[in-house]
């Protein structure tokens, strides 16, 4: 898990600041292509965020807080860092993040 970032908006910009109260885990969730039903999820081992942005072709500084579809060009990476054996014809895969509050 990595420390999450909180969203901070000022008059002219949006920034993200680290917070020690929330932890973030990256997951790959997958869904049946025919029924769109949730099939499962697998946690991604901790990976450098700059490397993730490069693999998913995202801008530097993108906090990667949304859902990102996984395609064939990312398949090898996802399989290596999750242990999943992906079937892109049968399932749709998405890299996502979950948050946990650590102050409770």
C-alpha cells in the first residue's frame, strides 16, 4: 500500500497532497464481457507510480485515482504484478484503487 493523496482545490488549480490518514491499495478488477458481472479482483504488489503512469500512458503527476482499462499492451505487466492469468477475450480488466482510513 502507498500513502494516498488528498484532493486540494484552490482558486486557479487542483493539487494532491499526501495524507497519513488514508492508505491506498491498487487492485485489478475484472468483469465478464458478455454479462458485465463482477468476476473478481487481485491486489497489485506495490509498484512505483511513475512506472504505472508510463505503462498506462498517463501524464506525469497524474494521481491515478480512477479506473483504467487494461489492454494487451499492459497484460504482461499486470500478470507479473498480480499473479493473474488474464483472458482478455472473456473478461474486461481495470486497474483501480481502494482507500482505507487508518485513523479508526
